[in-house]
C-alpha cells in the first residue's frame, strides 16, 4: 500500500527592466507498508514485516557495549561467538528467553529509499550579472554501516571515527562509536543492529554559480557540493552506501 504526495512551486518575476528573479521548489513524500506477505508462522510477532515499510533492515536492538565481565555475567547469553568480552556489543533479549539469537531481531530504522526528497533553486539576473543557487535534500532514510572493520581484510584501513572513539581499557566507554578492536572477524559485533544504523538524511548546497556577461562572452564562477548539513559525518551521505571506503 503506497501513499504520499508531491508538489512543485514555480516563481518567475520581471521586477523591472534590469532585474529578473525565478525560483523553483519541489517536495515529495512517499510512504508504503506491506499489507500481506506469505510468511512462516512466527512465534514472535515483532519479527513480522507485515504492516511495516519496504526496504527496512532487520536487526538487533543494541544496548551499548558490555562494561565489564560482571555486565556479561548478568546479561542474557549471546550466541554469535564462542565468548563475548568487555567492549563487545550488547543486544536486547526481545523474547525474554535468556539468550540472544536469531529470534531477537526486528525491523529497525527508516527505509534505505528516502521517504522525503526535496529541492530548492533560485536564480537572479541583474543587468549583466546573474547568480543561481540550488539546494537538494532527503529525509527519513537509514543505512547500515558494514564491511568497514579494520584489520579484517587487506583493503580495510582504520577510519577516522574508529581511531577517535573505540572501546579500550583506557577508554571503557559503553557508548563508544566503535567496539573493542579485534585482529579477526568478530561475528558478534558485525551483526546488523541499531549500533551500526545511521540516519542518512542530509541537506546539500548542490550548485552555486555567479556570472557576468560582456557582449557575447560570459565569465562565471561555479561550485558543486559546497556545503552538506547532516547528522552523519563519517563520509558523504549521498553515497547511499554503508561502506565509505569506496566511491
């Protein structure tokens, strides 16, 4: 079931013989939900995709990082590795059976396809001068950081946010942006979860240009992707990928 709306606003005005102004704004909102789907009989309704949007991730609810061995001992057993250590990701026991496994996942985040897309452009011409500016943005969209873990392949380096804020004995922060470092693939920490989920909404100054026309020659200065406003700071959110190591 799909629903939404979109609109466009145009403004064009010759203010006087020397000044002309035009502007255009667009806005699209589109939301959908799965009404019916052939699913296996589920003991846990929170695992169902029915009634929820397409293109969402299924994953765990992360509760931060384990503080110490006592925290591990007093928490439900996590079954994705032989042993968890302080600094590993701690997950919620959604069905209350005392262990964390594949039955403790649910739909998380916004869809990977933005539900809101918008833009605004303005152009001004005054005598021989002209200028234009265009903003572009998306909202209500998420992505999952993945395949960026250092030391797990020859291609993976250490991203800045990992180097700046990872769990260690010197920095035992249960809310660090990256769990403890490991020299091998960590099957517990690499699970899809809200720990790796990021809001990829952004507003970008996509284009700006200023020009001057003399006789039949126009001189201009133009720039692209000059400013980006987003909660996500680790790489270009418009990349639309959970891996910022490639472009």
